[in-house]
C-alpha cells in the first residue's frame, strides 16, 4: 500500500511558514512557543505549548503521544509518571534520556483528561513534529505506543502493539532514519506484564546504538549495560 505523507503545510499560512521555516532548532522552538498556536482545539485547555525535552544533538529521537498534566505544568515532555518509567528503563541499559535522547510528542498541547489526540489534532500538529525531525536529524526514532505509530505509518490502522513493539522499520518519507516501535511507558504503569518485553526491547535498542557507534558520538563515556535486572519497579 502506498504510504501517505504526514506533511500538511498551508502555503498561505504565514504564521506556520515563519515557524516551519526557522533555520535552527532553537529558533523553531522559540517561534513555536511565541506563536501561541491556536490551530486546533487543544490550545483551549493547555497551560503552555510543550515542545520537547532532552538533547537536540542526540542520535535518538523519541516520539510520544502528547503532554499530560505534569508536562503541561512544567513545559517539558515526559516528566510525569510515564516519563519517569521511561527514564528508569533507559537508565537500566545505560541510556540517559536527557543526554542521549531528544523527546517530543505527536501533539504539543495537552489533550483534555489525557485522552489520545484526535486525527485532526494530530494532522494539524504533525508539520511541527516533522520540522523538529528535519532540524535535529536523528539517526533513530523511537515511536512510543500506538498513537505515535499510526500517525507516522499511515498504512497501520488496525494493529496490535504486541505485534509491533520491538520492531524496526523504515519509511520512504524519512530515508535516513531507522524507526523502532516501543510500548508507551504509560501502558507499563497499567499492565506490569508488558515490562519484560519492554526490557528486552530496551536492550535491543542499546545493542543497535552500540553496533552503529551512536552513543559514543556524543563524546561522553559510555555506561555499561546492566547484566541483570528487570526494570520492573514503577
Ligand atoms: N505521555 C506522552 O505521550 N507524552 C508526554 O510528554 C507525557 C506523557
């Protein structure tokens, strides 16, 4: 099946053009925050636009769903319970989510009651995520959960996360990027049975980064991967 592009770019929308045309990541971020974007209904319930967390120079980009309550309060992605769970799992395989990763979401404003973003909200916000990807040029993108996966790979409308989590794939729209699907850490908070699989997937990710020399690129000493451990506490 032909894959659809996720880019929806209104050439006559000068506000978006200014943001999307920003030449550096810092400018993009500042412009997006300053825009007070009202392109979709999510703006009505937000405290602030949540653009990211972590290191824009990192080789790994993480894409979640959308900000929750803590993220909305603090203006940083994945700083609530799910974020702490994700940090813990990645730390267990020697990955520092603030140094080795750059974290963003499908939508930048908190959906009411932490619901998943609707298709129109995601489609409206995706050009911003796409520009983030262009500007930070990650080597690998981790899609956390079904929302991130289905908005990136439009051929996927009906799937089980148990069939997708842990898999690598590529997309023609992003020829220099490897994608990997992981369970959303919030799912692990509700279903502890998913933790052993997530632990295996985290170790697979670490192996991939080692094989491609990607962690070393950041110029910091590599931590050892834990030999033991189940990353089970929440
Ligand atoms: N869940 C997400 O998908 N993203 C966040 O930033 C926080 C929770």
